[in-house]
């Protein structure tokens, strides 16, 4: 009879330990999604992230504008030169600048669509999206008022 009680106590102890181990594994599993959402919200709403995201849009737009200024200068230079080698060099520069401009515009527009993270901190004076139209001499991207 004592042996049967001993077996029941041992089995009961194993069951309790098994339950504790199972719960210790399942509780974090079920709490992972809420904890992740809270962690993400804390990171997104942090002062550092807000300021970085806010400035990022201005920096990208300014980068597009400065690239357009460089394109203006290179286009003017191309019009003024008669040297064949210099024309090729300037046309190569223009190609690189056009590519750089397109990359900055695509980055701005991609980040502007990230409404859960970066986009919510874009200044209201900045455009929602930058135009992907081909660059034209004399026309600059607007970075707001």
C-alpha cells in the first residue's frame, strides 16, 4: 500500500514538473506577438527614431535637389565644350548623376510608403512622393514650402 502511494506521489510529481515545463514553454509562445508589438511600438515612438526618420526625408529630398543642381552644371558644361573626349566624360557623369537621382527618389518614395514606421514622421510640408519623371534641365524637385 505504501508503495502504491509512493508511485502515485512520484507520478504526480512528474506530472507537476511536466506541466510547469510545458507552461514555461507555452506562455512565451503565446505572449510573443503582444510583446513584439509593444517592443516595436517603443522603438518606433522613441525620440531617436522619430528624429532620424524626420530628418531622413529632408536629407533624401535635399540629395535629389543637389543631384539636379549637379546635372544642371554638367549639362551646361556639355553644351559649352567642343572636345570629343570631354563630351564623353561629361555624358558619363550625367549618366551617373541620373542614376543617383533615381536611386534617391526611389528610396524617398519607398520610405514614404512605410506608414507604420518612417512615413508617419515625414514633415507635412514635404511631398508625399517625389516625381519619378525623367529629369529636365531647369526643373528642380520641390521639397515643400
